[in-house]
C-alpha cells in the first residue's frame, strides 16, 4: 500500500535538541522527524526550507535516522524551497511544525489553493500569537483540505472555543457568522517506545546513579524530568510539599524517599530558588538535580527511578511528552489531571491523576488585557495563571506513598504503562495516523469546492485565560468549594517572602490579611462564598485568589 508523503517544514533551530534552553517543542520536532524517517515507508523524505542552506543539516538528520528504518526502501533526503509551489504540489502536503497556517495559506494563494494541502500541529497554545492565530483560521484563506492536528482533547477544546467566540464577534459585525473551513483532528504526539524501554531496563545505569546519589537499596526514587521553570512548566513547590508528606508516612517503614529533578534551569537565577525551596518545603527528602541535556546522564534517570511525578499546572503545557516516556520506561506515573495528561494517563491503570482546580472564569480578564498591551510579559502572564491553579498536594502525597509501599502495584502499573506506550504512542502507530489524515485531505482536495476568504475585521482579541483554559483543570473553584486549614499560619510569611511562590504583585492579600483569612478558615471548615461574603465586593476576587494560592502551596485544602 502506498504511504502518503508530506513536505516537512524545516528549520535547523527547531530540530536541535543538544542545546541549552531545551524546550518541549524542540524535543517533539526532532522526535517526529526521526519517527517519520523510520516509519513513514516513503522513498523520499522531503524538507521544505526558507533557505536552501538548510538542506545540508536536513540531509544529515535523515541519514542518521534512516538506520532505524523499519519498512520500505531506504529513503533519500530531498530539499525544496517553501516558495516552490509546483514541487509542493507534487508532494501534496506541506506539514508545518506549528499551528500558525495563515501566512502559508496567503503564500499558497498565488499558485492556487488546490495545489496542495496545509497541515499544522499544536505545541504551546498559550501565547497571544498562537491564540489569535487559532482564532484567525476563520478569516484566513484556509480550505476544507487543510487541517490542524491538536495533540490533546483539551487543546482541541481551546481551539474550538477561540474560533467559536471569534465567529460570534465577526457575526455581530457582519451579520453572518463565518464557518471554520480547516479540519481539526486530535492525534497525540509520539515517541520511540523501544528507546525508553531500553533506558528503563539499564541495570548498570540504575546501580551507578543510585550509588552516586546515596540511594539505599530499599529507598524509593521519585523522578521529575522536564524544564526546571517554576513559572512555565510544573511548579516544584507543590511537588516538594507532596514529597515531604509522603516521606512523613514512609519513615514508618524505616526507609527514605529521594526526589530526582532532571532538567535544565530556565536561567542562572532559578537554580538557587529551586534548591532553597526544596530545603524549606521538604527538609526530610534529599532532592537531587541532574542536567537534562539529552545524553547518558539524563537518560540514566529513567533507570534509577521507581516512580514518575509531574504535577503540571501551567497553561503553557498542552500535551506533556514525559509521562508517556516514563510509561515506556516502565515507571508508574503520578501526574496532575491537567491538559494532555488527561488523555495519556488513565487513572488507576498506569498511575494516578491528581485533581486540579483553576480560578473561575472572569478572574483573568485584566491579566489578558495587560499581556495583550505588552504591559505584562509572557512569562508573567503564564506564571500568574499558574498561581491561580491548584493541584491537590494531599492526594499527590497519598499516591506517592501508595506506590512507594506497594512494589506489586508499581510493577503492575509500570507494565500496563509500557504496553500503552508501545501500542498507542510509539511513532510506528502515530505516523500512520498522520498519513491517514493526509490521504483524506488529498481526497477532499480533489473534489471539494474552494471557499472564499472571510472578513478580516474585527481582529481576534486575547481572552481571559481562566475562561480559555478552563478545560485544562479538573474543575473550577466555585462558591461551594470547601476550604480547610492544613498548616499553621506561620508558613504564610515564608511563602510571601519566597520569589518562587509570590512573584505577581497584588495577586494575593497582604501578610496581615492573609493571616486573618487563615484564622477564619482554621476556626472551622468553610466555603469560598462564606469567606468572601463579608468582604467588600471590590476585594472578593483578591481574597478568592488568595484561597487558591494557599491551597496550591498546601496551607489549606479544597474539596467539594
């Protein structure tokens, strides 16, 4: 059977993973290229470039990856210019490694939209350029034979919501709501399951790293692997609190938990914050930091670990590749019930998903306007939303403890995760799904009617993130959410003074008001509505943000 090919939009910077400031999109792009070379079954791997000088690194990558080709002829690399519409038409598909397709559609117009299909894919969708770009699908000259691959159901819901609300705005101005022409398809990211199975089974690497870290034979190593950026990935403080609580239970066994954090710090100033906060929040748990640059050192982390932990709480995360890598390595997972993790980690089967809550819709409108007007940076924008998002640290502690004390559960969930990684997320499974989509687009292109470009005004607006990304969390915080004090109020001063836990001025109450709020909660379990009722209306949003902030860092707990 003929396998559908595509021209892959290529820029060396996007595919380089042996680098500082490594990000998920770099890993995903490089992994996709390797997976496509090995599993596409095509005789040519076509790179579409803006500079023909990029052809040499593209050919080098193809040559490197084709050694692992599983079927079909040994492919040759071919490089074409993105402006060579005739050659792109011969291939039939231009696959872009990002979701912004408007510019490509405009350039295609000169050759005729029916010449070839466009296919994009989501990575991070929280930036204003991507959010407005997704809304602009309604007004760009995209066609029914174009598509966007959404890597998770949560991401697809965000894209559809942005487009639906922008259609309402356009309809209010022009009298008719424009229709969405391009297709949205949910296909997860993939990875090389065999590679991670091999890493997880490396007994020599396991023994070496555990010995070097001072891990006793009966100790349990919990691993987080990812970018070490508290404002942009997974905030470490809730993980530290969960690890400390799990250790307090675990010490009854006469054993110890270790927390290994493998990754790259976002900048030189972040490292001390991670280390100081670890000492503050989990003093009884050794926390080890390992360089996350791909190579033997970071790879050994998979072998050394017993449990994988990732409490993602950031809207910048949209899929999350590391849990499926952990599953392939045979590790049971403890992850937040957040974005793509909802799809990848079946709760109770390959690990545990920990409930999350986000501030109710309407709490981020001012933040969105400030970011849209360049008064707030992107890092501050996503970091502030993170501070308004809670992961249940007590549930995480309980899950870690259950796995740490039950080797049979670890074995069973690890084996189930390996099977799932191999049969659902390996590139040998995912690449054919891409090709099936591209084949369907070609059939549509041969027969469907071309659609005119829609009205371009009004332009998309950046919307309230607590509304746009509400579906990332398990549930919103509501007036009926119950609040219970867990820690003494003395910890509040430390949290307010810590730049990792309090970095957005005015987000939460001042110290005296925080302590007074805590005292009201400690006097008896209450609800968010009851806590807010006696407060002036203008101050209620800040009080509710403070309740969520206290819960995020384990001072209080939230429940239905």
